[in-house]
């Protein structure tokens, strides 16, 4: 395994006595047996642009050399379609002298069609590695990083969570009942700290081929994924192609003049009048009447000053990013990708990326962050959507409409038309816009939003939201700590909704990983959610069933799922008063059934008469 995960051990493979210097090659290895036989190598080294390259490795052909604007990069395009696994020697020759480098071609663990992505049968559990759990012990690989510190008292500083800490708690996830783990980015973020905080969140990549040493190593990441698989857990990797971190080597020395969007700010001496920040308004990307300036500000502006905007219109950059995602799939065995800030990047470039992944891994899954709360906008980003002139090839999109409506409904009384649970009904009724509603990921909160509980503890609303989330025709995503009543808002800082999981760090006096360490209220919530999740796991009614929703009636909202003659009714009282579900109104689903089981409590429900619900009550009735 160590040999499989050796990263960039070029110091021993390169003839260091040669005048031509080679600092690194990305990727550090590649795989034989890929459908696309072409691999791009990005070679870093002073003056490397003018070098010629040769190899006599059997089955390998160098197709082209691309000499970029910077003298310190060289792109090698090779055909390895007929090659076998082994060590290939590359020979470089330039005016500076000669150099050699060894490059590994490896056997794939499996063909791409055998890799299975996450589906609506799964439940994703999202967590932040820096904030979830820390395993004590020596941390290696920190030499050479910019100065940093751990300070758990500061919500915007690094807190010290790591991959090994997550690995030691894999049994917690299986006990809870989730089936997939989504970590916010684990790649290196070697960014300078400031008075505003640090890049603990992981969204400012400085090395696309290296796990951040503060989290662990590539090998530890692979071990985590492997052990998660052994326990029936999938792993989804968070990636960012829209931007990188300002400390990435590409920013100091751009490979080509068009590698970044709006690079004038860098070349112009960082004057504020030359800096272009995105407008964060995503509508121009699909707006048929959008002005050029609006579209430019959206897709070409930098996300923030510390996150320069990558230019996906550059075909060589896009090839680099495509290969990077394939390399992580092959090297670590991830089961899915969550792509950050999806509409901010170039549509055609991202569509090319998704087509390449779909061709190589037809059963893999990728979800894109599409933060607009209107279903019509979100639906247009889904693969094969008739609503868009550009096919995104993106299988799964994020349902910000559901998030928005459920967070409004939780504090409203359900009326006869628009408020309360009507908001959910009036969002789901537009599912005809989606090419495939089962490839839509729904959630009630995440790392970029207030927690569903806000600063409170209203578990009635929370249970309603979770019951609905986990039974409708969606891929559900949970946010870490909800099961133990973690709350918080962004009113002060984002770090307030990204607090440390209690019990995950040395010295914690409150341990929510165990029933003994949780409070009574936390245990009640954990057991309630765990019961629902374990019932959902492997349940074909939820994974494959059709969906029927009923307009909220006298405050009661009902969504039904049906499969193979079996049915599930999710029943919510959208008012703060006791109410009744009038059984006769739902006869098309209930049929001749006289009893059902509320799987949340195990109690039998008499369906020969109206069903009484407590204020803000919820039932999931299986027939």
C-alpha cells in the first residue's frame, strides 16, 4: 500500500547532477487500462519549457509537447493505451543540460464501470475534518508549510481535527445508520493565516495531489476510505475547480497568461481598482437576456481575494483538472464527488469534465453545488435537461429550494395556500422540471448555512424536517452533529455553525460519541434519528418507490411512497395545535388497510378512523 501511495518521490528518481532541474511532475503516476489512452503530465522546473522529452518504454508514445507562457512549465501528452504496468523513464534535454525522471504506470484495481456511486438509497453525512475529531499523536509532513497554529477557542482558526480521528469513529456512523460520508475538502490548503482566520475549511487548494498534512497523508486517506468500505460506508470527496488558493504555485508563476481569470489584479500590483470579485449572482449563467458584463462578473470574478478564479476555458487546465479527479478515484477509491461552486465555473469546461467522468465511470455519481432556490434554475443543471442549451452531464444537483422552504416553514402555521408546509408542496410540485428527481440531493442545513435549530432547541420542527428529508424522492444529506442537537447561526462568523463535535478532541468533557456521554435530550434525538435511518437502509419503498403528495389539508401535509404493493405515508402536522389526518382523503394510498405502523415509535396506527397528531407532530406510517 505504501508503494501504491508514494507521492512525488522524484528526488531519487531524477538525476540531480544534471543541469536541467525538474521539481515535480503531476500526476505522480498514472494507470493503464483507462478508456482514454492519453495522459497529460505537467512538469515543473526552472527553464523546463524548452526541453525535449523522450522515452523508450514499450507501448508508450509521446504525442505532443506544449510549451506554455511561463518558462518553468512543460506539458507532455502521452498515449499509454498499449502500455503495461511498470516504471517508465523520461529523458529530458534542453539548453540547460539533461535530466531523467521515472514515472510509474500502475494497474487499476477495477474497471471504471465497476465503481458504484452514491444513490437515493444512501444518506450522506457531511462533516468538516478540522472540526470533527482529532486523534492524538505525532503529525508528520508539516515541514515547509506556512506558519500556522491551532486555537479551538477561535471559531475561525484551525482546531486540529484529522483523518485518523474520523477513522477511529467509523463505528459511530454505522451505529447512527448513515451510508455515505462527505468530507469538506481534504487537500492541502497551505494558506497564510490572517486576523480573520485560517483556511481550516479546505476551499483554497494549494496542491491538488496532496492531502493537507494537518489532516494526514494520502495513505491515511486511502486507509480511511478502505475501512469505511469494509463497514458499508461510501466516501464522497469535495472538490473545487472554480478556484484555487492564492498561495498555489500557479498564482505566483502562472503557467500561461490565461490560466487565471482576471489576472490583472496580480500583475497590476494588487490595486483594489483592478480586483474583480464575483457578484455571487448566478442567474446570468442561464439568463437568456444576460448582459456580457453581468456574466463576466459572475463567472470570471474571483470568489474572494484569497481564492483566484481558474479559467476552465483553457483546455490544458481543464485536462489537468479532469485527470486529477480520475487520479483520486483510482488511487483512493472514492465513491462520489461533490463539486463546489458549480455554476461559477465555465459551463462548457465543466460539461467536458462530467462527460469524461461519465464515459470512464458510468455508474459513478457527482453532485454539483447550485445555490439558487428556484427549481427551474437547479433543474437546468441536471444531465440531459431539456431546459438548457448546454448539457451539463452533471447527474446530481443540490436542492436549495427544499432547504429554503423547509427553513421558512418551520416557524410558520400551515394555512390553506402558501405558508408552512404549503411551501414544501409548492416546491416539490415542480419536480417535472427535473430529468431525474431521484438524482437531486436535499438537505435542511450545511456548513454554509445557519443550523436548522438556529440558536434554539426546537426538536419538534427538527423531527418533522428530518422525517420529510429522509422519505421523499431525494438523496438526503445530513450535517454533522444534528443528531446530538448541535445548533448555531452565522450571525457572528461561519465558524459558529462549524463547531467541534463534542468528544472529538482530547480534553473534551462532553462526549457525544457514546450514549453514556450524551445528555438525555441528545440521546432521545440520536435514538429517534437512528431508528429512522436504519429503517430506511435497504428499503426499496424509499429507494425505488413512486411518490404521491397531497395538498396540505387543515394543516396536515402527507407525502406517500409506494413500491411493490407496499406504502409509506409521511404525515406532518404543520400547525402548533393538535390536528387530525382525515383518513378518507388518502384512500387512494391506504386502500383497504385497517392498520399501519408508525416506524418512529413502533406503535400501531388505527386507519379505520381519523388519525390524531399532536402539535407539530410527525408520523411515518408503513402499510
